C-alpha cells in the first residue's frame, strides 16, 4: 500500500471487484439506452463510417473531409473494430445495432474502471478505491464518456487499464506491470488515431526508468514499447493502408494537421476557439464537487507529505506520479485554442481517482487533528465524524450527477426520439439549421435518403460516400473509402454542392416551419442559447434559478428555460 492508516483507524471493508463491476454495468447499460449524442463530430466522424462498414445501404452514409484519402486523418482501424457488433446485427433494424454497440461500450468501460478500482484498492488505499467507485458510478461526465463512440472514450478505457497496472510500484520483479501497461497505453493511442494520448503514459515511463539498474529497466521498457508497436501499430497501419489504398500512418497525419498545418492558417481553430474557463466549466458540470477536489490533489499530497509523514511513508513521489497524468493532460488541453469537452474524456477516470485521493487526505487531516486533541485512538475509531465528512461530498456528487444526467436526457433527447416516427417508405429526409443534431443513419429506414437544405451555416458540411472503381478482396469497402471526393477542403470553407432544394424533401426536421408542412412528431427541446440569454435578465433569484435549471434537472424549475418544439415534419399533400 502506498498509504497507511493508524492501526485503530484502518479498514479493509470494500465492495468486491465483481460487485463494483456489477454496479458499473447496471448503471452504464441503462445510460447507454437513454443518453443523448452530445456532439455532431461523434455522428459524422464515427457513427456514419461505422454505418458504412456495417450496413447494406452503404452509399447513404455521410463522409467528412477527414476521411478523404487526400487528408486521411481518421483511422479506419478504429472504425473497423467498432463495426463488428453492428455488422453482426445487420439483419435487425439499424437502431438496434446502434444501441447494441452502445451497450458493448458501456460494458467495456465498466470492466476497465472496475479493474482500476481493484488495483487502487490493492496498491494505494481501500478508502480511496471506495470513494473513486462512487465518482465512477455517479458523475455525469462518466455517464456521457463511457458510452460515446469517440477515440477519446476508447483512450479513457485504455487509460483506466494502463493506470490500473501502473498503480503497482515499479520494480525489476514487476515485468507484467511494464508490458501490460505499455500495451494498454499504446492500444489507446494507436488504434484510436489519437497519438497525443501517450502524454498520459509519461509519468509511468519516468517511474519505470528512474530505478536501478537503469540499463535493465531501459531494455525492458524498449522491448515493451517495441512489442506493443508491433502488436498494435502494425495491424492499425495495415487496416488504414487498405482503407485508403496507399501506405498511411494516421497518427502522423493527425500530428501534421494539428501542428504543422498551422503555418498555412489551417488547423482545429477553424472550428471555434474557447476561453480557458471552458474546461473548468466542463469539469464542474461533469463532476460537480469532485472537480475541484481533483484539481487540488497534488497540493493536498504535498501538505500530507509534510504534515502526515507516517501515512505517506515515503511514497509521496510514487503517489504523485499517479496523480500527474491528469495534470499533464489538462496542461496539454488548456494551451490549445480549440477546446472540446470530449477531449477531456481520456482523463475522466483520473479525475475520479484524484478527487478520491483529496477526499481521503481531508479525512486523514481531520483524523490526525482529532487524535492530537483527544489523544484517544479508541474514541477516534468510534466517532462518526470522519464518515460524515466523507459522506457529504460523496452524496453531493451522486445527487448532482443524477440531476445533470437527467437534464441532458430530458432537455436534449428530442432529435433521437422523433426519428422513431419516420415512415419506412421511399423519400428524402432533410435537415436545415438542425444538421448538427442528426443522430446518424442508424435511425433512418433503408428507403429514406438524408439530405441538407441551405441554412445560415457557412462551414463545410459532410457529403455522402461516393462509389468509385477501386476494389480489393481484403477490403470490401474500397470503392467508397479510396474514392477521393472533389468538393472537400480542410479550411472549413462552404461547399455549395451539399444542398438540395426544399421542394425535393419529403420530410423536414426543424423547430419551425410554414403551412406547407405538418408535424408527424414533436418533442420538447431546450433552446440552450435562448435560455442562457434569458438567465442574464431579471432579478437575481430568477437568474440563479434559470442558471441552475440549465445545468441540472430540478423538478419545477424547468419553467425558467426557453423551450422549443423539435419536430419531424411531413410535406402536406
């Protein structure tokens, strides 16, 4: 154990690994069935390519410029892995495949986090593991990230596994730690096409190399890295090369786009920039009271090393190395002008771990002060004060997590719900200003084609995959993935060929329409921007009420929000 309690205050009581896994699976499978799709990037860059590989109606899927062979900054290896489940269910309605894949993601994330919980209990401290489990189960950020089809979510799973192995202190006898943690970190970074995720492994590598004998440790680390590169990197490069029709290293392409292309004025900043406060707000919404606790974990550890040396027992540096990946990841993200909440997902389990460490150290300081004041270990072991102090933030995190997740589902699920009213007949479904809320072709009947009509948006929209002449027995989708579209660009510039005339539309998704359309299904939907503006007016109590209602579902407070009718409309006869 990296942390030790006084004998009278020590405990070994905790849920078993199987119990923790069962709780996580139950919660996350439920979430998988009801959670919204919070980002259009998830739909167009991941759900749509998965639909291409798994469905018989391949030409209908949308392609973004990132998948165009001339850019090739998205990994088909990642898509191929996730197309296995929908592909095996192609004979069922496509929305069944959507939810089946989500359930698989929920179960995979549950196994990863339950493993992290078990290793924290074994090598760090039982109480920290218990607190972390509550945050993993209850926090809204974990709910969203665990079922999202995003590379950052895959990195989150592998980060949990890699950090679980890294919880064991490094030693020459711990070769399994070296090889398995390296494989986990490498799998997440290479298979997802997210090479930046290797930043999360830096403290692990430092711990591996800083012990004696350096030569043997370096040799073992290099062999682990080489083996992981061969087992993960080679298949990834092979699949991507088959998909694009030429040797392709997506990880390198991604780095060149995000770093080297900035000299040409091209990069992620074209899709929006956010202030530094953006990530603080995202963490607060996703983790409530756990967020500030996570952010102060290293300072709290420094104080504990100074004032509670008997508990840390010379392991402050080792524990600090296990907290450091969160800080490194935040440092990398905070300096980037382009910010997205999904970028944080990779470190979400580490937020839970760091918050649990802080909560334990707060309890440890209180126990130390109580012992100093009473000089009675027996009385300290009998008082409920320490349990109450830790129970309050845990309950707060659980309640706020449920309220936040409920708000997301109740306020913003309409774009998925209305799709179930779409008739299974030939026609064209059109999106105008609501194009970014299209929930993917998994919710569209086979006979329906989805198109865009012109709106105020002037960035680049996705286009349908086009069938070319390429063929390859090793890659059945070569005709689609190797075809280089002509009207694409990496400057987020408007491409006029994306639109059809409104007269060609059989159905339209919008929040308003004229008399030529009749509603098939409408669902209430919160207008977030209008609600934000409304929260800035009126007396202070009304502002507070409206601001809280935007973030959390509080029964009776949703009347302070601005609601719209989100409708599937049919052209009148």
